[in-house]
């Protein structure tokens, strides 16, 4: 981190490290009135946010093989990723996916800082590109918002505040509906919306609860979600190093701060101490103090500073994407070998997880010999073992499952029906005998291979042991 500079006393102070920028000396919250940004990064983020909103509000309507593309139903322990269903027995895959995701976050942050926070985080996108824009539209830019906050409660203030908070709750209500659609599915959500409330009291209550949560976050809690609650912001302190790409202030070029007179020889840097970067920051920090936990990498300060540099005839980039090493050495940010390595590792993580998802079987079966039963003698020349089978069907079709013995010259006898009926996206179970000729058994335990078929299609192979009377 870079310490802040006091030009008058020529001393360095680190007081910004001791408290949050949004708290005063008494620990009370200081409301952030952020100026509306303008510039190339803000325009690009606005365009990307539109794509983000299309994806967020559109994905629940996307179905593959009569399944949602994504579903995270924690209530029924049913998860669907890219149209593939996952049940509790697939927990190891979800565990691997979570490990891969955490590894990806660590590598990505070590190389590219909080790029995710500023450009892709739902909190940042909804707050800055939806709710903040509504606020600017109703109350005006930051100076007008401050004036409105300070004035007495007259008809104008009541009207503007009421309209803003009604719109905030409506937006929160819409977001809550789509959030729940990712949990229960858009079709079930449509039932909650269209059918009488009395038939879906829990669903309707959930919508109201989440609406209240989102409204509280975006209308009141706001940047505190990033600076107080989000663990990612706190983790970045241990994930970043001097080569990480961050939004940084070029202190070597900017210090000492001040506006030089044209008639005098200048000993000031390029920073004129206008505080434009501070005024646009949605978390209320001064980026000139260096890398801070509260910084979400939104680039608003870059645009603000570039606009000032254009006005005073100085080169852009006083605040820019850079690493500490590139600032200290005066070099441009480069795509270093370390970044390339981390990018390759992130790519490998994604490929491994994709391979697991693609090669995952649609039918999972567990076969165990029935406990407490050894073996049965069939006449004078055959031995049988009783097995239990549990099958998880991850497809959208009902499966009549049959079992065949691959070798050993024996037969399979399924108890009851000639097949095991497994419901779509459900589970099935049954019991069956494996009967082998006695002359094929030469050990106490013999390995056998059982092949599972959906009609004539092979869907799995399971190895198990067959218990016989012959001692080793």
C-alpha cells in the first residue's frame, strides 16, 4: 500500500488504515453521495451491465431437454448446471466444483485484482447500473442529493423520496422473483404468481422476504455490503501482491499535489488535489492512499481523473490499471509471465470441471450384497447371492433398468418385475440374485461384473464380489 502524503508538513500518514472511510470518529455512518461518473470505462461498464441484466433475467426462461439451464433448489437438494441434474449423491462433484471455483478466484485475484467486483459482481451491477441510475434520475447528481437530504421535509422532498423508494422496492421485488426462479424454476414461480395466494403462502412469503432484503441492501446498506459483509474484499489483502493488476494512483507522477501557477516554476506533480476521484467513489475512499480493502475496482476514479487531466492539458493515466511494481518502476502494465501462468491454471481448472460435467453419467447405481446373508445353494451345481441395488436417474425419461452378468456363465434373477423401474429425475431400488455355477468358484470371494442396460443401451458397469463356499 501507498501511504497518503501531507504536502504542508511533508509527512506520511496512515490514518486511513485505522477506520472505514464511511464512518466518522464516533463510529457513525457517513452517507456516500457519489457523483455520477462519465468516461470510457463507465460507458463500457454500462454496456456490459445491459448484457448482464439480459443474462440474469433471461436464464430462468432457458430450458434444455425440458429442464432449466440452471437451478439451485437447496430445499429439495436438486441442482441443475447447464441442463445436467445433480443430486446429493453427486456431492463429490459439487465439492470438486466448489474447490475449483475457489482456486479460480484465488488465481484470478492474484493476477487481476478485484476486476470481478467492478465489472461482474451482482451487487456492483445492480447498485451502480440500476439503483444508482434511478437515484440520479429522480434526485439528481450528488450535490443535489446532498441539498435534498439537508432540507426540511417539504412536499418536494416527500415526493422525490417516496417515488425513489417505491421504485427501489419495485425493482427489488422483480429481482427477488427472478432470484427465486433460480431456486424453484420459472414454471413454479409462474404458479405462485398466477394461482391464488392461499395455495402458495410459503412461496409468496419468500418473495416478500427476499424483496425486503434486496430493498434493504440497495436502498440503505449499499456499499456496506462490499466493505463490511463481503468476504472477498477482506481476502484480497492476502491474495494481492505487488504484481497484481489493480486500480492505482501513480504517486510518482502525481506528488506533491497542488495546482501550479503558470508564471512560476512548478514543483508540483500532476495531481491538482481536486478530489474528483474521491467524489465519484461509491465506497467513499481516496484512491490516492493506495490499495484499500474498500476499493471495488469500479474505475469511476479513472474516468474522473482522466477528465480532469484533459482539462488541464496533462496526459491521462494518473489513475489507471497498474501494479505496484509498475508504478514504482514507471513501467506500463504488462501481461507478465506470472499472469500468463495464472491464466493457464485458471483455464485448466475450467477444463477439468467441464470434463467432469461432460463425462458425468446419467444413471448412477449402487449395488451391495444384502447384509446378514452369506450365500444360497441352488441344487447340486449352483450358488446364488442376494444383492440390493439403488439407482439414481438423472434424465427426464423413465428408465426400465435390466441387469446382465458379463461373464462367469451365470444368470440374473430380479425379484418381482423383470426390470427395475426408475422414475425420471428420481430414484429406484430393487433386489436380485446372481446365480453362478459352483465349478466356476475357486475362492471365497469372486469378482463379478454386472452390466446395466436401458433396454439395449448399456448405461453402466459395476464390479462387485460374489461370496461362495470355497475357502482360499
